[in-house]
């Protein structure tokens, strides 16, 4: 069974940092691109970042470029999102999702909530 | 990065068909066949329903279908069932190697 489990969310002050993790199992992690997608409370989905299977290609939404860093460790079957200079508008549930093809988010984790507030 | 445009809400009675539109531009929907649709029930993670405009993942009901014309994509649900009541989001690849979502459509089954 394919499983994606996010962790690392929590309450952080504006300007602070947080590192999210996504542990995966049930499929060959190293063969898939991965993504982070977020959803602010009561709002729609927003794509955040993507990373190719071998980490050669990395892309970010303009809203997080320069502040967030996506990475992966294929040996540990894990995806990460380092979030720096956090703002109130970064408050959201953050989901990791597999990408079997361009812009296709096949399987999603249950999400981890990040709250940026003083 | 402007979101794709979806109607805020649609509704239909059990057994009926409904269509949700998703309008973008030549940089996303009109320029690529990488349109996906997701279903999200309250408190749950999104679920992929349609990818590459009109393809259904294994396990998704044949009642769900997708299409595209110009800069607008559409999701049609036929034979509406109570369990279809959910939020639906479209997404598209954009020419600058990013992905954009629609604002979401709340489907109510009357």
C-alpha cells in the first residue's frame, strides 16, 4: 500500500523556520517526482514546489521562491521542505504528493498543519 | 501566479449530470494537455480523478469524465450520487515549469 506521512508542522512565529518531512512507503520512491501542495484554512489548493526523481529539476511557486527549499533523500525514502522567513500567509495544511507525470499529483499524504502567528 | 477560474458552486439532483468548467490561458490549459481534476471531501486529502485532460486513474468511476476546448477544461459527472458531494479542483501545468490550481468548486447534491 502506498503511504505518504507528513510531519514537522506546528506553531511558529513570523520570521521563523520550520522543516517538514514526508516519509513514503509502498512504492519505489526514487522513481517518482514529488511535490508539496498547501491549503490555507478554508481556501483552495496551492502548488508550492516540485522536485524530480533524482533532484536534478527543482521548481517553486513565486510566493515561496527564495524562502523555501525542497529536497529529498532517496536512500531514506523521504521528502523535505525547509521553510524560512515564514509569514502569516504561509499558514496552511501542507501536503506531499507523488507525481507520476507532468503536473499530476497521484497520491497524497494526510497533511501537516503549519501555523505562523505571534 | 493567477489561479485558474472555476465556478464557486454547482448543484444537481441524484442521477443528473453536472459540468464544472476551468478557464485558464494559452500558457496553461490552452498550451498543454496536462490538466488534472481532484476531489476533496471535508477534512480529507485531495484525490486524483482525471489526469492529462481526460484520463481516469484506476479505480475512479466511469461517471467522471474530462475534456478541453481552447483555454477551458471541463469535468463532467454523470449519474450524480450523494457521495459525489465534495469540492473539486482543476490544475494545469504552466509553461514556466509550475503548476496552477483553480479556486475550487463546491458540488452540492440536492
